[in-house]
């Protein structure tokens, strides 16, 4: 039987995959941007990030070990998708 942590991880991954499929259809961005947007979007829907809170491109860039440009583009996608 799966423990609660494993169930949570599976649900988070499921949300991430759903968001990735929606974003990928409507956006023509590099895969890193889609990855960041889908992971952050899933975290928001799962409740790990507060809805409506400000997303910081510098913090996201650090978290995903990238420059700020992909982080900013991911934030832009999330804002656009609502």
C-alpha cells in the first residue's frame, strides 16, 4: 500500500503532467520553460505554493539551476494561463 507521501508525490506528478500537456499545446517554448511552468503550476494547484502569491524569477532560477530568462518565461505562461 502507498503511504501518504507517495500518494502526494504521485498526485503532484499527475498535476504536473496535466499542466504540461495543456501548456505544450498552446505555447511554443523550450522544454525547460515548459518544465518550470508545469512544476510550479502543479505546486500551486497542490497547495505547496499560495495561489496569487508573487513568483520571483530569481528564486525560480536558483531552484531550477538556470538563468532568469526561462524562469521569467515560465511565470509569463502561468500568468497567461491563469
